C-alpha cells in the first residue's frame, strides 16, 4: 500500500467507495465521473503504479483483472458490448497512479476513443 494513493486509501477503508465486487485480489466500484451508463473501476489490491510498471510476475493478476471485467460485464448485463480501458501514464490519461481498469458500457462506443 502506498500512503498517498487514492485507491490504496479506498482499499484500506479510509475513503468510502460503493464496492460492487470484491475478491482476494481485486475490488470494483463505480467511477465518480462516469463516462457511460455503466462505468466501473477494477483495481488490484496490490499497489502497482501503472500498466507500465507491471512485471512478468503480475501475469496472473493482470489476467484475473481482465476475467473480473468480463464477469462484471455479465453481471451488469452488457450483452450488446462494452469497453475495457487501461490508461497508462500522464499522456495516456491516467490520473490515479494505481493500476486500474475502466469497464464502460450501456451505450455505443465511438472510435477513435481519444
């Protein structure tokens, strides 16, 4: 845990969040600034600053996060489709430096996204 990390504070219970999912490796909660009718953040309980900081030993965790996104999409009934986004670094739009996946759905997604 990193003491100045917003998501680590959520994990520690210092900042409240509506946890819609939790398991031994991750939690998910709604984004406070949703960009779609369904916009969940899926974060690992381990602090990893970004996708760029993920290492070979994180392979199983990264796969777990993607499988969790798929399960949450099924729970949220996003049968028509959804998008999973990982913003990486400042130029990639990452504003909280704790690896997280955005699960967006409930509306058609445009391309290009940025």
